[in-house]
C-alpha cells in the first residue's frame, strides 16, 4: 500500500514523547511546563459561558462558505476593538488557524510551491505545509538582545516558487513583535514580487508591555494581498470551541480575486458549525474576562521566572514582549535533548528543547507561562538546577 508523502513515512515518536508516555503509563506525576492549553491550567471560566451554543436559531442550517453574516460582523467588531477597520465582507470564518493556513495554501500554492516561514517559530508549519504539498522555506529572526527579522535572509529565501511570506506577530515562542518598519518592508517585498503576506496574529492581545514600534495589525496598511489570522483559541482562551478566522486586505482587485477563489474552497468544506457561529458574539465578548486572567497569569509567571533565572548567572531569560511562552538560554554543556530527557526522567519536569522550534543553535529551553504559579515555580526551580548541574 502506498500512502501519500504528505504524511511522514516514519511515525516513530521522538525520544522525549516516548519517555513521557512511559512515565505517564507508570502513573508518575509530571510538572508540565509545556502546557499551553488555557483550559487545563486552573483558570476560571464563567459557568454560563457555553449557554449561547444552545440558541434554538441554530436548529436551522444556512450553509455559507465564509460564515454567517452575523458572525462575520462580530469578528469585524473584534478587529475594531483592536483598532483595525475590517469590512465584514472580507472576513472568513474557519474552525481554527490551522484550517485558515490550509485554505490559504490551497488558494495560493500548487504542489511544490514554497512559503517562507520564520525561524524560530511555531513548529506546526512543517506539518501544515507538507499536508498541502507545499514547501516551507525558513527565513531568520535574529537575536541581539531583541528579536528582529533578518530581511536579507528573507530576500535570500525567495525563489520563483515562493507564493507567500508568513509572519507571526507576536511570534511563538520568542514572544517578539514584528516592528512597523519590518512589516512595511515585508509588505513592500510581497507587493513587488506579487506574492501574499500571511500574518498570524493569534497572540495579538497578549502584549506584556508597551512597544511603541509595535504594528497594530498586518491589516493596517497592507501594500500586498494580505491575510490576518486570528481566533478564539487564544483571544478568548477557548481552543476547544474551534472558531478561527482570517481577514483579507490589500489592493482591492487582488482581494476580490482571492475572495472569489477562497469561496470555492471554503464551500467544499463548510466546516464551522452553526451553533458556534450563532454564539460568536457572546464568545468573543467573553474573551475580555479570560484575557485579563491569562494576562495576569502570564505576567506573574514571567516575573517569577525572571527572578529565578536571576539566581543562576549561567542562564539567561530572553525578553518576552508578548505571548504565552518564554525562552531560557542554558549552558550548552550538553545537547538540549539530553538536558530535556534528564530533566524529565530524573525530575519529572517537562520543557521543550529549542530545536522543537528550530532555533539555529543550542542550548535553549522553551517554557509555557500558563501553568499554575506554584507548579510553575516548582518546575522552573528544578529545571534551572538541572540546567546548571
Ligand atoms: C503561532 C500560532 N498560530 C496558531 C496557533 C493555533 O491556533 P488554532 O488553535 O486556532 O489552530 C498556535 C497555537 O499555539 C500558535 O502558536
């Protein structure tokens, strides 16, 4: 039997996954410092939060490729909250950001075409591109006390097969924003090359401080055909609800041509459920409360992490401007994988190695800033002790 090459032929789990499964099968409690699921870190959600999903209006099915008008208007209103004007006619609902990427790859790429992805960044890009028969080519984010986009590496990575540049701002796991100047340069480059800009803004609501050069949205002044991606997963801490979206911007003729084609693609799936769409206004509104809780959790853990790392001069906490994760540089006296495995097997603490996110060199560990504060502190203390041992 021949299966598609879109799925890797070697499905053997990596050593960290295997070690974790072994510990869990033996009932060993694990301090999980990779937990980035907001519904599993003891945050309070209102008890009636999901009541709007039972709206009787959802008993009627009105298939609509981009989603119901009322729900698209709620998303446009949410962009307004962030200071961005988006016409609801340019909003497309999806079940998740992953699905939005998949629709965009289908829109923009033929098999073998390329999209540029930041490095280090979200590890799922490798899978998402491959599943749509697209190649991910990395461009670099440089670190010199702050993260910047290496525009030379973007230009070098461009080929005749490049169809889009993906920008993640704030980026996961570096917690860095793309600056207004970088954004303008990338947008200009895309316009010049006739390719699209895909902007993943799922963490846009989670800035940790004020960055004056922060770009409010990819959709603010797009020179190229641009798609901004967002969703309830992060903005309302509700990944299980499965409501994401994208909004298109840029030259009107390109947007119109893209939307006409996207409609054909979205019409083949119609993947967003009617109850979710009908409840979207209430669910988006609930995000305000959840965001406050998540922000307080992230800020508290980040302060704690800075204090704990401060006690270990051999380790460095990279500054976090936004998002839910933090990167700690640790002594490169052994491979990241060896450190992560020892920490897991001996101390029962799970962190991610930098190489999961394609850091160009070792040694870094990546932590989620979401876990409960006592658990977080306990895990970080153990991780730092082990990193310098
Ligand atoms: C950069 C980035 N984009 C998208 C997502 C996932 O969003 P969704 O749950 O809407 O697919 C994540 C999840 O961690 C992420 O880090």
